[in-house]
C-alpha cells in the first residue's frame, strides 16, 4: 500500500524528469543557434532558448526538493499534500491533484522566483551565480518578450 509520501515522491520524480528532458532540448537548440556563425541575426533565439533551458533546469531542481513551491495558486489541500503529505489521511484522494498538475491547470513560477528558490536551497552558491543569473534574467526576458539590444558574440561565450 502506497502512502501519500510515496505518491508525492513519484510526482517529484516525474516533474523533475520532464523538466530536465525539456531543458536539454531547449539547450541543444540554443547552442546550435549560438554556434551557427551564419545565423548572426539569430543570437536572440539562442539567448532565449538557453534562458528557457536554465529556467527549466531550475524547475527540475525545485521539483525534486519542494514540488509544492513550483506552482502558483494551488488549492490548500494540494499545497498540504505536496508539502506535508504525512499530515493527510492515507485515504486522501490525491488523483485529482495529480490530474490538475499534469494537465498544467496551475501555472508555474517564473525565472526570478526559481532563482530565489535556488538561492534558498543552495545559499553557498549565491555569490558564485548571482552575476550570471542577473544577466540571464534580463537577457532571457528581453529575448523572449521583446528585442535584445545588440549583443556581441563574445559576451555570450
């Protein structure tokens, strides 16, 4: 008989694996555009894809550590299940939570919130990654939602 904790562990593994797989696909695409010297005007596409890849990798980390923090506006019972699974009775109907999460009914947090959670999980890495994450956040948002200012290739390498 599975417990709520077993179920949440399975969900965490599922989301971690899915975010990792998607992240690698975006990263491969971004690196292809970055390395394609003939596609000089596609730097924005490269930056956007690499930024999305990093966001998805951060979401994979969060999925494995605190899945409940990954989603916005979760109903209370879903938050309790994902955060304190042992506090609910074993007869709790978790299938509805699984269906909602896998159907993407609840939005996930953005890149900035992912970075904040990363720093919470790995405070010793904050100083090492802060400059990179700050630059990535600005560049990623501009490349996905606007137009990047001129970026020299050496700045990306």
